[in-house]
């Protein structure tokens, strides 16, 4: 952009990794409303925090209550919502944190945008696959019922599409297994990715 001059910090990314003693990574949970994204994200954050990781959760409703409160749910607004989230996540990764994102993020294009913003090597996509029927049965917020009545426009799965990931790093079927089982699979997959190589630890 014209007249914008970014500068580099005197503290390098490698230095932050070493001080934090972890590999910064964005764990991106995507799936329908009611699929279990937020529940899994909250429990993953809690587990990693108590293992000593410096971790922070960005959740869809919280983001839309503040940073993205000016956006609606059109395709263009959803894309801008994800762009802002990705840029915030990038800053947090650059600071050395582990970031968990729980967003419906229904379009492949916007998830790819997030991957490119933070860097493919720091991005883990987790698809929380749950059938629409089961999500509607849960419907703890009453959102599907309102969408069926036409009270909520552009609602994913009802009046707006969901484009499932074609090659997610991890697939969890929360309509076929318990949240506890899904959580254990999620932890087993993610936690090893956060450990620094032994050679880097030895250099401390």
C-alpha cells in the first residue's frame, strides 16, 4: 500500500520460538454449526495450556462480537471475516503462540486464504464432520429452527452452502463418536506438532 512502510522487529521469529519452547501453529477447526467445533477447541486449549503451551483460542462468536461486528454473513463479508482472523492469527503466531481457530468457515477459498496468510507450514486444518441432521438435532442455540423459518438469512447448511475440506489434515466424525474420543484423536494429532526439535532444545 502507498505510504505504508512495515519494519522488522529486532527480536527474530526463531528467538521467539526458542523462548516459548514451542512451534507456533494455527489449528483451524471447520464444520457446521453444532458440529462440536467450539467444544473441542475449548477443551484442546485447556489441555495444551495445562501442558505448559502458550496457547490462545479465537472463536467465531467472540470475533464477531468485537473485531468483526461490522460484518454480516454474505459471502463477501464471510471472506473479510476470515481475512481479518487470519491476519490476527499471523501476528499471534509471529509472537510465538499456538493459536486455535473455531470457525464454520464454509468456503474452501477463505480457508485457503487463511493458510496462505499464516504460511502452509504453520497451518493445520481439522474438519469436524457432523451430518446436518445431527447438527439440527443438537441445535442448542435454536439457530437451525430460526433458519428454517426464514428468520436467519445466509445460514450455512440451510440457505448457504458448506464446502467440505477435500484433504484436511485431520477428519473427526463427531456424529459417530463421542466428544471425548474426538478430543483424544485431536490431541494426539496436534500436540506432537508443537514440540521443538530436540536439537533446538539442546541449544538452550
